[in-house]
């Protein structure tokens, strides 16, 4: 890779870190009309002509009027289908409808864009793309498994010739785990699903950084691999514990994920620039697509027609990127296996 390309990558890195710093906070919940609607709704249990069953109960689950056996079932409290979430959703829709008539752009409420629910699913488009990404990950992982175990020759002790088999298996499992919780979280956004989504995203991004370093630098012996992985696993674990048990800090988490994401794109980009690997163009394409996808995370535009926002497009972009990455991994397994076999002969 030449100097120019390297300089460009460094520039991109700085541009990205500058943009991360300029992410802004939500304003919808500060709107006085929205606030008045919420206060009214929690008192009367209605927004306009719509009234909510959950508002017949006070926030601790005790019925406001009626005997004890009308207590709200525990599972509904656990799912957080309560008066507050019904009121927030319908006040938001009512306010957004007014704003749209006045020609105002959508604003965020409690940190989230206003989405239209479909059959109770909060972000149906993001759910669909997460499910498709999950399917694509599964396909990629299975085809990698079949290639290594049934198509390529194995060592006399039945192990694969390819040195990175175990790493890609863990990568595949963490990726599928992430897409599963992403689909769940976008269906129903409560504290538990949000923590599961964020934690599995951090684990997935963190582990893919480890794979990037080990593969790009050809780290093959066990001791050096542990030297690379141990500090990163310690960092990622600490960060996940911090998010779950101390503070779910969105700003900090965005920075951590961005830093790990940009670093692995840089590593892959530079590697693809210097290597003579026959499938390096796939890595280049992945780095290009991955950088554009990262930009989507930063230019966080509101949902079009209440459905497709930047985050959903980002999940859509993951589908071809997933295909591309597994396609490279399969090529790499074949390439390394034949190189090792040539050495043996
Ligand atoms: Zn998501």
C-alpha cells in the first residue's frame, strides 16, 4: 500500500472521530405540548379518543378503581406494557402529526426517533433487516463449516489445515447472537432487550477486532494469540459489565464501538493494500462498504414515513457485507490450505 492511500485512511479516521463527537441529544421530550399530553394521559388514561387499559392501574400495579383481583398481571409489568409506554407512544404520534402538518421535521423522543408500530413491533424494518442479516450469517457460517470439514483435505489428526478455523467459528456464533438480539430489541425496546442488544454488539465488534489483528498479522502461535486477545477480552468484558451494572452510557458506548470498528477497518484496509492474497479485492470492497455503513451510523437521519431510519439502512447494509466477509473467509481457507499442502509436498 502506498503512502497516499495511508494518508487518506488517516484522514478518514480523523473525520470519523470528529463526527462522533458532534452527535446531539434528543429534544422531543422537552417539547411543552408533548409534556402536557403525557401529564394529561397519565391522569385520564387517554390521548384524544384513545384510552389505554393499562392506565386503569397506578404505576405500582394497584388498580385505581376496583378490587384487588384486577391487579395488573406480573408478566405485563415485566414486558413494560404499561400506562407510561402507551402514553409516550400515542402522545409522540399525536405531536409528530401536528409537527408534520406545520412542515417540521421529526425529532427524537427519549433518545429515539418516532417510529410507527406494526402489530406492536416498534421498528419493523430494522427487525426484518436484522433477521435477514442473521440468516445471511447462518448461511455464511454453515458454508464455511461444510467447506472445511467436507470439501477441503484434513490433517492426519482430523484437524483442518486452515489455522483460523476456531476463530471464525467463534466469530460466526457471536455475530448470529448479535443479530438475534438486535431483532428482539427492535421488536420491543425495554431495558432488558436493550442491554442484551448492546452487550452482544460489543462482544461481536470486540471479537471481530481480535480476529482482524490475528489474521492480518498472521499470528499463529498460541502464546502470541493470547497476548493479543487477553487485553482486548478484558477490556470488552469490563465495558459490558459497566453498561449492564453501572451505567448504560450511549455516548461512551458509541465511542467504544466506533473506535473498535474503525480500527479493524484500518487494519483490513492496510492489510488488503500490502498483501498479495488472491481475494484481497473482497477485503477492499468490505472496507469501503463498512466505512460507508459507519457513516450512516453518524448521519443519523429520521425515519422516512415513520419506518426507515439510518439505523435500519445500516442493518440492511450488513446483509451484503456479511455475504462478502464469509465469501472472503472461505477463499482464505482454501488459499491457506493449498499453500500449506504445497509446503508439505
Ligand atoms: Zn440495531
